[in-house]
C-alpha cells in the first residue's frame, strides 16, 4: 500500500467520523485542526483505521500519535 493510498483511506474515515466531506488531510493535521476531534472521536478513528487497514495498534502506539503523519507512518510500518 502506498502513502497516497493510505491518505485516501484515512480521508474517507475522517470525513465519515466527523461528517464533513470537506476534510483534507496533511501530515500536520491534528486534533487542533478538526472541530469535534475529542477523545471519543479519537477512539472511533482508531477503530475505523484498524478495521479499514486490517491492523491492530498497541495502546502505547496510539498514545504516541500527535498528528496524521504519525498515524500514516504507523500504518506503513504495520502494512
């Protein structure tokens, strides 16, 4: 899976979780940039990402994520 494919998949997930079709992701995108990205939404994102990409994250990995770029790197390492 390529990096652009990961970003495309993540964009679909983010748009669905936040019910906002205008969301565009960059490596720097974080909770500060998206309205409604709270702890509950974060859990929804993680579950959706795990399901979509067929991977399972460790709790410590999830805690280390600070932006979408970190999430992409983690997906790449697991895919």
